[in-house]
């Protein structure tokens, strides 16, 4: 790979290029979208009960729980992903350290409702 030299010293190329070639990540550049984040899974449930009405009318009541797994355990159903632009400490960097909990997607939500059809 070609290295741009500032200052006119041709020896700086010979010192920097082997450093780039010695790392599988720096030599060819990082592949776009080449890294994957952590797995994330959640379970949503809906319970609905239908009730008879007059004539052909029907009524129903329901409850919906989004991210039911997080309702059961605070450590389940959590979405962790890096922010954009990603900001994290460079000293002692470990892959995956930049992921943080995304609040809205990691919360459980409970909705109740009634429906009447006529």
C-alpha cells in the first residue's frame, strides 16, 4: 500500500508500510459492514378473549406484552449496539466494548384494550 509522507523523509514509508502489512485489519482496510454485533432476541405475547354480544355483535378484550422476556428477567431481551458515531476508549480496547444498552428497544411494554364489533 502507498503511504503519504509528510516532511519529505523517504524512510518513514519503509517504517510504516510493514506495520500496515503486519496486521490483517490494517493492510487492506476494514471491510464495510464486516463486523457483527451481539445477538438480540425478544418475545412478544398477545392474549385475546372474545365475548358474545347481542345479535351478531362481538366484543373482545386483549393484553399485549412487548419484550415479555425483559418482563421476566432484567438481563433478557436487551438490545446492545454501538452508538453512531461510535465513541469508546481506545486504551486497552477489546472488541464489543463499545456496545451499550439501547433504552427504548430494551424495555417491556404492556397494553390493554377492548374492541367492540357491530
